């Protein structure tokens, strides 16, 4: 059926045969709505590309600019953006590793990288691992960019030398799609303080009806920035690693300094799969976006029925919902931050209660930095049956009262 929700094509038994992190981290009785993997059948062009490559033994090292060319053409079709110049791109292993390599180009050890918290946990882990320090610029109460907080963070970050801003566009976990006006203001601030912007735009193809994706490099002043893009989130290909680093017109010389060996890390099969997805996967992606829109509406109805005290800013993009559980009675400031550099539920907090007592795995908010305690991130890219049962279980846990916080060891 052409209009069927693609997330309802696979049964729970079929999904449990998968051996990826989402389906192997927790016991079989747990409904996993945590890590960013979608419960959907793959795009046929991707299956064909990978199977054909393996059949002919085309399993060597990546070569050429086919992926960047496919991304350029995809950007024109989907966003009306003509700003990707293939000569200003580099193939990188994945978005986060690519971001790290770009940050190395524009900051020094001990330098500062600004992030908007709460934010994707690897923003902290990867930045700190590369010997840079994180400066937080909290989002506002609506989950949007707070330009005042950002200016304060930029002023602080640049006191110690060259600084960068790792922008999440669209934002993970809040699902906000930054507007052209917001990003233009960001670029103006970055120019005023000399901060280099590195935009993680991995969720760009997953902007849902009612919102629009604006590439950071397409706004005035964005020419000195960088973007990291990939088909991995939109086409459910995180295990086929490959991404593209894109330099703005004024950042080309910086990207040219990226060490040649960085290009040894991407997967050739990944490049082939992503290229096929971007070139031939529009119909599949449109069906996925329609399914996510339907699931987003369903999630809103389910929360109203089973978790009415839980706050939610309706996601504009991604397949992630950021749920404020602080009204459920568990003291958010006491949430354990020990899991904060990973994406697995913390040992205490609402995520742990939903896992232990409801057998539903969601991501613990404390892992996302300041402002995350008392929250959870839920992945709604699943079947309507799984989503319905999961929220029902979470509602049952909330109705029975969240257990008191366990004391720290």
C-alpha cells in the first residue's frame, strides 16, 4: 500500500532479529526507544548498491567524489540550496569524527568549544577527548537558541584563544529546526567574536511537515563555517559509516589542511550506500517522513492520554522527542550524571524507572548536559504498536509513582 506507514512493515519479532546496539543492549522483554536507529525496512536502492558491490567484490577503499556530488544534487532538490561545491568537501568516517577533525583545524589544545545544552552527549565526550574544553550556552525554555546565552559563551570561550561553536542543526535532542533568522543572528555573533562555526547537520533530511531546514552555510556570514552531513540518520545507515565535511567559501583553505589520512577511515560500502540513498531514495524518504509525522501525532495523543504531566515541545525535525518528566515526582536535580558521556540510561532518574519498572528503554536526560536532568529522550521511529505499548507502560510506571532516587555510592 502506497500510503502505509513504513514503520508498520516490520513486526516486533522481525526487529528483534537485528543484532545492532538498539536490539542487543537490553533484554528481549524491553521495548527499545533509545538510540537513534529507525525500525524500518531499508531503502531498496541501498540494498541493491550494497549487494551488487559485495557480489562483484567491490569491497576496497573509497575513491572519488560521487558521494559529495550526490549530496550536492540532493541539497538542490530537497532544500533548493546550491551551496555545496564539491571541491570544498572531504570524505570523513562519520559526522562526529569529521567534526573533531575540523575542530582540530580551527582550535588549539586547551581551547574552547561552545555547545547548546542539552545536546547530543558525544558533543561533550568527543570534544573533551581531543583536549578541548566545553563551554555551555543553554537553550531557552522553548528549546530554541538563546542568543544572549550564546553571546555570553562566545565572550568567555574566546578569552583563551581561538574558539569554535559546535552547532547542532536541527537540534538533538529537542527536535528544533533552527530558522534562517536564528542562524543569521548566530553567524553575526560568530563573526563579531571570531568564533568558527562547525555545524552537525546530520538530521537535515528529517525536517517534518510544518518546519524547514536551513543550511548554516547558506546564511549571510556562514561563509567561514563548516558543515558535516551524512545520509546515515535519514536512511538508517549508521553501521555503514561515511560522511561529508563541507567548507564555506571562506573556509576552503582550512579544510584543505585536513590530513590526508582522515580520508582512509570512511567505508567504501558506506560511501556507495549513502550515494545510492541520496540519488535514488527520495520516494523512500518521503514515505519515512510521512510515517514520522503520523508517529509524531500519535505520540502527542499517547502522552496526553497516559502521561499528561509530561512536558513535550513538539519535534519539528528528527525522530526524537525530548520529554520533561520533572512533574512526575522524581527530583530531577538528583538524577545521576554518571552516564553523561554515553547514550545509555543512567542508573537513576526517570529513564531508569521506565526501564526497571516498565521495561521501556529511553535515553537519560542527564547525559545531555545542563538542563537534561529529569528529562528523557524517546525515539519514535518505530511501529505504532511498539510506540503505543511503550507509552502505555511508561504511563503505568508514572501512575504508580516513580521510586525515590537511590543515594549515590
